[in-house]
């Protein structure tokens, strides 16, 4: 889909668009929302708002897919999209178990089908819910974080967003389109073919990147909030010393 179309929707409807688009598509929406969050488009704590809206939208979409699979098992099994995706989902599940729910977020065409699959398979909802919640949070954090950093890199090279306007928009949209195509045609096949040890290595690398993202976000926090955060940490350290 056209990245400019998603940009217009998010720009016009804000976090409502992030929520609803994360239910049905997600990737391009979250990348663009991360770009806008860097410029405080959604007000104070823009990135946190994107993280909450995107996670809520993705989680809602996953619940709908799970309920469809659980409540309409006999019909869903005959749907073309499910029959096409089922062998790939079974292969991922056989290799990674419930971790397949995490990986399916990054494999084109499997995100919704995987949740339907676990509904058809009657996975306990009390087990499905926390797994899909964590997977949605990680997925939103990664993609919106990528958009957040991408905006930062572009503006560092070519200047302020407001000053450059349409030129920066074109560059951002092209960059996001490239990221999306790389995820769809390069990352997806490698996720499906990966072995568990390689996935563990990727998890460790992702944790490092998330830590760096957290440091970047702290740099952009309002001074009073950053100061309160620092004071809280110092108090905790002081209490720990007193207990020792």
C-alpha cells in the first residue's frame, strides 16, 4: 500500500488511526507513527502514546482473529488464506512452539492467520493472551522505534522537519517503503528458515537495540520528568544502601 496514504490517515486522525490501522495492517502505520512521535506530533510523551495505541490495536486484532478461529473452526478451515498459511504456521510452531506467535508478527501474511490457527487449535485463552500481549508490545516497540530513529537520522543530516516540509516527507516515506519491502521480502523468509539458536542471538541483539532506544527516549524527555526519574533512582539506591 502507498505510504503517503497511511501518512495522511495518521496525520488526520492521530492515535485513533494508529489504533485501528494496527488492527488490520500495522507495519507501515507504526513506522510512520514513530516518525511523527519524534516530532511530538501527538503531544507530550508522543512515543509512549504510540506504544500504547499500537499495542492496544494489535492486541485487539489478535483477539478477534483468535475468537474467529475458536468460534468458527469448521468454517475457518475452509478459507483459502488459512489453508495457504497453515503449513507455514505448523512449521514455525513445530520449531519454536508458542514463540511462533512472536515470530509471525515479522512474517508477511502470517500475523492474523497464526492467531486464527491457535484459536482453531483451542489453545487456552489464559495462555494465548499474555503471549500475544507481549508479542504485540515488542512488535510495536520495534517498528515505531525504527521510525523514531529514522526521523532522527534524517533530520540530523538534512535539517529541521518544519523547514524542509515536503522534501523530508518524501524521503521519510521512501525510507519507510524500503524498510517495509525489506521486512516483507528479506526478513520474512529468514525468520521462517531460522534455527532456535539464531533466534536467541537475534533476541539478544534486539535487547541491546531496545536499551539504546530507551536511552534515546530519555534524552528527549522534558527536563522535570527526567530529573524526577533520576531522583527516584537515587532514592531507591539510598534505601538499598540503608538496608545493607
